[in-house]
C-alpha cells in the first residue's frame, strides 16, 4: 500500500473528499485527517488520527527492540561463555534476565516515543501549527486511479508527499473490526 499526503485549510472540502473516496470503494480505515484542531475535525465527522498514533511510540519501541535484542543475546552468550549455565540454576535465570532487559529496552523506547511526534508526521508539524490540516490516504496500487480522480476534482488540495502506508492486513483487520462493531 502507498500513502498519499495532502494539505488543506478547509475541513468542509476534506469532508467532501472523504465521502467521494468512500463512494469510490476506498474504506474509511484508509482515510485519515491529521490536525491540531481535533474538535473541529470531529464536528465534520472526519476519520481523525488518534492521539496514540500522533506520538512516536511504535517507531521508538522498535528502536528499543533493536537495542534490546543484542543486549539479551550478550547476556545469554556471556552466561554461556562464563560457564554460569552449568550451575544448578542452569539457563533459567539468564533467560529471565534477557527477557527483562529486552522488555525494558522496548518499554524505554516507547516511553521516549510518547514524548515526540510520530516520525511520519514530523515534516508536517509546521503546517499543522499554521492551522492547516493533513489528509492522508492509504491505497492499494489498484486504487491509485480512483484516488487521482477524486483529488483532481479538488484543486485546493496540495500534495504534501507520499510514504509507506499501514500494512494491508492491519487495514483489513480494522475494516473487519468496524464492520463487526456495527452489527452488535
């Protein structure tokens, strides 16, 4: 999937774009509006970016994991090379210590990430502070033409770039979840 970013200062127009995209087969879960004015976005019934995803928790947690895995391997390797695993306790205390160090590294990375904006949105931060809104749409390659057709009818939207979208399986799972919630 590909992600397309567009900038606009008109939430009415973004509401129209979202409706048109949904009418052309692009699911609500593929469309998001990022804004510093969350109350205004909600009034327009737009699919906004939740506050958790505005922070860099996941990305920073992954970086923490990249640090934690070598530390855990070093603990296990060091215990083996020192011969400590031959004691009556065996491997178990070192495995637990490795798991704790890995978990702490991931947690610490996520804790750092909650304090900084999402890495995917950092370059848009200035536009958000200026009162602009960012529409981003995650599309399959087969949906690119439908997206282009809708965007061409809205010349006030400014292309702000492209990027990597959420994996297809996550979007599909979210769509199924929302369909399930509607049936309850």
